[in-house]
C-alpha cells in the first residue's frame, strides 16, 4: 500500500486530507509538521509522496522559520530524497502563484485549498505516485 506524508500545520485540514486519502484513495497516511521529522521520514523511504502545505506558520528548522517551499527545496536538493514526488497545497491560490511556487520549490504538483472535488484531489495524488511493476 502506498503511503502519503501530509505536512500541514492545520489539524483540521490534515484530518480532512487523511480521511479522503484513506477512504477514497486506499492510501496510508502519516502526518507531521516537524521539519526534522519530515526529512527523516523522506530519507527513510517510508513514504511514496508528500503533500506539502506552503505556509507552515510554526515550522522551524535549525533555528529558522521555514515554509513548505523551503522544505521542498531542501528535499529536492538532497540526492536521497530528490525523486520523491512532492505536491504543494495552499490556500493562497492567486493567478500566477501556481507557476511561481512550482518553479521556486521544484515541487511536482500543486493543489489549492479548500479541497472541493475529493475525487480530483485523490486522482492528482495517484497520478504522481511512482508506479511499481509487480
């Protein structure tokens, strides 16, 4: 079973995403907003894809405040985690944001909140999951 890591500082959003992904997508879910934990989980190979909130208000790494863009850049620049698909999730969906966020971060996809179409949400994630030939 594929596992999604939800990096989200809003517990309600994290719960909603989690429920949609497990019920509709048949996926396993982990959740954290702790940056060290995100990096550790990504490096361990325990997850197949990351859903990254862009504006993490409480996340700190090595004493500095970091957002989802910064964490994504860190993961994408590490050879060990560079191939892990990352989808940015944000409520700040203004015209042009999507391209800027994707370019800035190196992320593989972008979903704007609130999630209205649950099936489309699941489909976007499933589409980016690495396919394994059994």
